[in-house]
């Protein structure tokens, strides 16, 4: 193997490697890239990083981590500067696995449609160019490759031919059959799993090789919208199975770490309602989605039409969520306007690239997204460096995470564009850098959470001290204010008591005055109304010319009777109220009171249907017989005069425990509900009352009932009518007269 540096090594440390590599004169892109990165590391390590160490308050353990991180990044990409050895041995029984990349040659048909038979012709056979490394031809049209195999003794039998990378759309393998004609098999990310020899993430073909002295030619047609990269490995089946077992274990660890990281952050974000965790979970999920699709793990079940759109969307959304992740280093606090504009621009680019990928132009979206990734990484490193100088502890992990992308992105982009030769490291640079990037991002998030926890604790301690001081000051002020308030409350309580007494007296006086004035007003209204009609009749009769007519005399007599009745009612009310005491009277038969009321109202009920049910024998009430007779007669009279002719009026009396209920019902129109409560008020008449009256009858009924220890209730009857219920205490048995001798107890 050719050395890339001459001479002995005499210096120490990292300067040795830098001085040796800078003396190498080569045009190999990877060596130029290595020289460029070593100069960057040297400058940062000797200049800028030392200033950060001196001017910042980063813990010593963190400084050691940062130093080791730069050394790790440097030596991770060191193998790109080493040339690959060329080996093309013949297949024999000792070989279990061989890299066929350097046994292949490539030919660009430049849009021409050719067949394997055409390629066997001398015209095209000599145009194939041998490959010294993996194929990396960038984006473009179909390519033909030829594999020249020499099968020595013991090298025949079954072999499995594996192509990669997994994201190539279609790989067709042409080989000659026993008849000498070419047939093909096809595999790739855009080929249905049922058409493949093996449902695996990479295109795999089964070969049955024969031992021959002359080389055997295999033609490969590569057609893909992705970058035209290709490598080939020939396996014995047992060796393939063993290799893929370990490969599956490694990828399981890789994707398991990504999924656990995404799920844990999503759960924390939902539980704590923190946007940072949710954004980071989405960022890791986009990385896992892109890697799983790019590595072909979804090729066995994902619909073919969704492959390119999902890859493009996963890569594009990673740009937007990656910009949001600057919150980890708290760029939104130190540079709010810059951060806002940066996030908006990133999301615009992410959405635009997603739309381009979904529309089917993946070959346009992929370079755009990759270039944006690199620019985003550079910008993020600059901002992280500034935040690191401001003392943000999470910024140096963040800086390291995106330095990984800065160093890996050019390799990946140059490999996809066909600017550098491929090898095993360039094939796996993306998953390796992604995993390292996520690890450093995890450390950044953990550090940021720790910083937030420390700040929260300091804020809580400050708040506790402030609250204690405020509490002490408040207690003093409260004690002073309490004493002042107690004195004021005592003074106001005395004033309130005096005002309350004065208010009660004033209220009672106003109530008495109002009741007196209302009674007087009602009395004058009644007198002016009820006296007016009879007096008018008398005046008309007295001034009428000629001898008195009998009809006119009857009208005058009725008018005089009405005046006498009104005057008598007023006198009765005055006499009743002046008595002012209950009536300690003997028991009176209830039937006698009912008979008096029926006889008194017989003339008024001439045009009504009067239904009186006799009381049960032995029912007595205690009280004054005249007042009780007047009470029941007033109720009956009220029911008759306020209902239309032909209406039924009924009276029913019954015993209820120690009470006697006297119920008077009519089937008239009833009364409005709002007037029922005022029915027993003095001088109160209904709005729709048609019959004449003084408004004193029912008032006297309630007063008599209450003086006898009873109650009066009124209610409308459904569907129409009115019911007045008088409930009086049943007379004590000792007061009931003996039926045998008529004596009193």
C-alpha cells in the first residue's frame, strides 16, 4: 500500500500529524478534505477554544469532554485520506466473501437504449471503464456495469450477490443461461418484494456459478432517481447469514436508541407540557424515519409509490425541527429576533422541499435538502459558539453535535454527487454521524434540563427568602392594621346598633302610617263607589215628577238597603276589631251554622244551583255562634254574587283528625293567581269583579276564622272555578251537650 507521507516523525502531539499531512502534495479529494479539516481543528484548538477556556466558567470535566470530542471527530474521519488497496482474486473454495466493486467497470449509455448483446460487441465493450472504488456517479440517467468473474477450482456452486446502497431504485442483473442468451433478475427499492430473489433491504441475487478458465461476464443496469452509487459483494450463503445476523444486531441497537429517545422525549413533553421535548422527539423521529427508509428496512412492506415522498419529507422536516432545536442552547432568549427569522426561513425551505419531493421530483429535492443541511449546520455552529461564550453550558454539546454534521455532510454530499470515490466508510457515514449527532443532542438536552433545574432551584430559594422577608413585614403590618380595625369595628358596631334601632322604629312607623293611609284611601274609595249608586237612585226618585211609581219605590228601597248593608258591615268590622280577644264559647252544632248560611243566601241563590251537603251528626265547633254564622254566610254570598246565573255553588263539611273542614266551591271563572293572596285584604276587590261589594266580606271571614283558631285558604279549581276552605278546630267532647237531656257539659 502506498504511503501518503514520507520521513520520520520527530515532533509531538497533534502538530506532528498536521505538519506531515501539509507536506503531502496530492489531488485526491479525500486527502484534500482531510488536510482542510485538520487545519480547522488546529485553528480552533490553538486559538478559539483556548479563549473560551480562559473567558468562560465551564467546569474542568466539561473541558475534558470537549477536548476528547474534537479528537474523536478528527480521527473518525481520518480514514478518508487513506487510499484503498486493489484486489481482484479468483473465486476458489477458500473465499467466503469478496468485494466485487473493483472487479466492475462502468459505461454511460448517454440515454441510448442498449441490450447486453449490444454491450458484447467490440463497439461498446471497450468503452467500459474499470472502477477503483465504489461507484459514485451523482444524479443522472441509467448506467451499465460489467462484472468480470474468474471461477477457479472449488469456486463454483451457489453464491449470493449483494448490491448496495439500499435506496437505489432498480438493479437489473443480466447473466447468460445454458443456451447462451441473456436473462435478467431485478431488485431495488422500487421493485416489488415478490419479484426479488430475497426480501432483504439490499438488492440480493442468487447465482449458480460454474468453474471455467475464461472470465464470466455479468451485466448490471442501474436505474435510480437517487444518487447513482453502487457497490457489490459476493457471498457464500452461510457467510451472508452470519454477517447479516451481526448487522441486524447493530442496526437494532441503532434504531432502538433512536426510538427510545423519541418516545421518552414525547412522553416527557406531553406529561410536562414542554415544547422543547416534543420538538426534539419529532426531530429524532424524522432522523429515524429517514435512516430506516434510506437503509431499506421498509422496502419489504412499504408501497413503492411512497418511498421517495417519505424519504424527502423526513429529510425536509428535519430541517424545520433542527432549527427549532436551537432552543436547547436558549438562542430564543439571547437572540430572539434572529432565532425567529431563522426558524421561519427553515420551515419555509422544509415545506418547499417536501412539496417538491411529494410531487415526484426527488432528484431535485434531495440535493437541495442536503445543501440546506450543511448550511444549517454551519449557521448553528456559529450561533452555538456565540452562546458558549455567553456561558450557556449546553451550547458546547450542541456545537459538537453540529460539527459532526459539518464534517460528515461534505463527505456525504460529495459522495452522492460523484466527486469522491466510495468506500465502506462513506457508505455508513450518514448513520454513524446521525447516531453521534443524536448522542450529543441528548447530552445537550440533558445539560439544558439540568441548567433549567438549577436556575429553578435558585429562583425558588430567592423566592423563599423574599417570601419570608415579606411574610415578616406583612405580619407586623397586619398586627398594626388588626388593632386599628378592631377599634374601628367596635365603634362602627355601636353606631350600627343605634342605626338599626332607629331604622326599625322608623320602618314600623312608616308601615303603620302606610297601612292607615291605605285603609283610609280604600274606605273613601269604597264609600264613594258603593254609596254613589244608591244615593243616585234615591236622588233620581226624589226629584222625579208625579206620583211615586211602584217600581221606582222598589229601586229606592233596594238602594236604602244597600246603604244600610254597607254601614252595617263597617260597624260589624269596627265592633269585631274592637273586641280584640278570642271567643271562649261553648260547642255549637255545625249543622246549625250551615242551616243559617243556607237560609240567609236562599234569596240570592234563586238563579244558581245551590248544593249543600248536610254535616255528619255530632260535629261541633267551639266559638261564638253569631260570628260563625256571619262568616259562613259571607263565604256563600261571595260565591253566589261573583258567579254567573246558572252556576253551581256547593258546600261540604267533613272532619279531618282534630279539624273540621268547611269547603265552598263554585264552577265560575275563578281568579287570577296574582290576586289570590290579596283576596282577604280589607277593601280589596278583584280587577274583574262585576258584582257590587265593599271588599270587607272575605276580610271579615279570615278575621273571624283566626279569632276561633282556624285558617282560611283559597285556590282555583281545574278547569275553572274557585274553592274557599275554612278549617276550624273540632270542639272538645267535654263541651258537647248531652243528647239525652239537652244539658251542657
